[in-house]
C-alpha cells in the first residue's frame, strides 16, 4: 500500500492540534513542485497506451466504436492511468500539511486536471468532470460505490462480482449500470473497507464481516468460496436514526403498539425482537433503546457494531475473529460473561446466534431486567424454539423442560417484525410470554397485524388490531409507576397500514 493510502485510510487519531499549512500548499495542487513527465524507463511502456487511448477516444467520438463494452473499457483504461499517475506524482509532505477534507479534495482535483491536460485527449468538459470525479472516488473513497453511498434512498448495496451491482430501494431490488474494472478492482475496495476495522480477507479467511464509518454493515466473501468472483453486501444505516414516530408514519406499527412498547422499555421488561433477514430487527431495536433512561449504564454486545444508542453511559463491545494464526478470537459468549462483571443496568445483545443464548438467559434471570436482543425466526413461537436450540450449542447438559423454564421466566415480550410481499416492513405481532404450562411455553398475543390481500398496485392491505387482552405482566408497569390505559387494548381496529 502506498504512503498516500496509508495516510488516507488509517484510523483517525484523536488530536487537538494539527500542522498548519502554508498558503501555497493549501491552495495549490498536491503534485511534487510540478507534475513530472513519466520517467524515461517507463516512456516506451506508456507510449503504446497513449496512442491506443487517444485513438480509441477519437474513434468513439466519430462513432466508429459501436460496442458499449469497448467504450467502457477505454474509459476504465484512462481512469486507471490517471489514477496511477496521480499516486506517483503526489507529494506526501504537502498532503500532510493540508487541513480538512475539502482542501484535500480541491488539491487532488486540480492535480487530476493537470494530468488530463497532459494527455491531450479530445474530451468534452462533461467527460473531464466525470473522470475527475471518478478518480476522486478511487483515491478518497470506495470507487464506483461512492454515488450509491451518497444516495439516502439506497438501503442495501449488493455487488455480485465486478460486473453486477444491485441496490435495494423501498424494499425492491434494482440493477444499476455501475461496474468495476475487474475482480481485482473489487477486491481492492473490499480490502480497503475491512482494513479500517482491523480485519482481513484472503484465501485462508475468505469470509469477513466489517462496518463502514457510518455504521453500515458489510459482508464480503471471495474465492474460493465465491465461484463467480468477490461478493460484497452493504446494509446501509440512515445518517439520522429512526424515531418511534417515523415507524408510525411508515405504518410499521400503530400508535397504540408504539405507546405500549415505549412503556414496556421504561418498565424494564425483557424484550426479544424476532424476524427474518432484512426485516428491520436492528432498526426496531435501535428505536426501542431510545426510551432507556439516560441515567442507566448500558452494555451492548455485537458481532459487528451496528447499534447507535444516544444515551450518555453506553459501553460498546464487539466480538473479534481469530487472527491469521487462528488465535485471539473473542466470541459473543465471552463478552456476555464479561458484561456481567461490568455492573450493567441493561445488557443489549445485537443478535443471538450461538451459545451466548444460555449466558444471556441466566443474566435475565439473575436481576438484569430490561435487556433487549434479536433473533432470526419466522414467528414468536419459532423464536423461542430457536433459543432452545442455541442454548444446546453451549454444550451444557440441560433438560428440555429446564431450558424452557429459563426462557419462560427470562422474556416478557416477543416482538415479531416481517418484510411483506411489497417490500414494506410491519410489526406483525406483539406477544406476551406468560410462563410454562405442562412443559410448553405459553404465549398470548397482545397486538397483531391482519393482512387483507393486495390492492391493484400490489401493495399489501391490512391493519393492526388489539387482541383485547391486558398483559399478565401489568404489575411490572405498576411497580415502575406507569399506567396502561384501557384504550390501548380495546379490541378494535387501530389503523390502516396500507391505503
């Protein structure tokens, strides 16, 4: 990795002081005194490239090049060449003297314009600006993905190899015309992402989870496990986290359901959020956590840090994979055990997916009330059944009855969220765990979503309703000084969730 990339992509260090740049460094280009011509040893190697690029551009201007793929190849060649020359000619000392991203971008942009002038290619102003923009993306960002990362309407970015990039917008998958130069180009972007969080991806460790600086979740899988080239999945996070009112406006849940959940969090009920992939479990968990008191000490435990709690007293823990020697891994289970020694008021586990389920249940049953977590499951009943399976992964010999009794006494509510056929997300049930009867965990629905088919546009029609049952755990609300209005549980339609 060049000195430039080391400077640009290393983790920022806290510092109150910076080196002030002189006016010539801050306002000029970052090139060494002037952009030097290519060294004599490289002239002959680049002469053919210069001629082919110029010829290809001229041919494309005259309409002689009919293939879109050939034109894209020429563009990639030019962009790669300008980017390589930029790296060769940048003055690292001048780079270190710049203050702020704006000055850095402006200086690199001016340098790229100089390099384009030296190429003497017949490019329009728009083409030049596109090349300058793309080189900036390659130098300071994540290359072709930067426009998607800047679009607030893009929820997920799915890269299926160098030539296939898809996005999720409003719950629907759409293919884009964005592509990478080749698999090595895509692999370079993946390495740039994972290196920021101290992780690696190679043939010995071809699967990696990471995150972007804004908290977006990243998963990558490469050869030999991925047959058709590297695959990259980015789950975007909003710059401004959702509030409970946002979910009401989107009709994810009704106002009565929102009020009940808000009061349940304040009353320190243990809540399990269940749902499928991309159903919105983490988003809902983030929204619920907003209503935790600012005076409580909260410990969050995650495989990849996604939760963004706004309270003052939050300790964030993240598991760690093994290093290249296969040592140094720290699992979520170890973090849960350690969290119990940290005097937490609440423990929030981002997602239960292994033997840490047993330690989490024991924590909930030994005074750590008000804990929140998520699990992958299709229904409230399935969620509790999956917890049983996860507990058995811990290798502890427990009977099925004792496991169910621990689950029945640990959790108070199961909130089931689902992604429907039209891409919308709905809380489809809020279920109370009432205990264990004859070896079976007893459940009762407090609220549910009733689907009534589809409209002419394929949108789901349905409504959230109350089941007319007051929760048996109401005494916990009373102990916390919280009143539950009878209107919350009136057996009537709450509101339409599709119009």
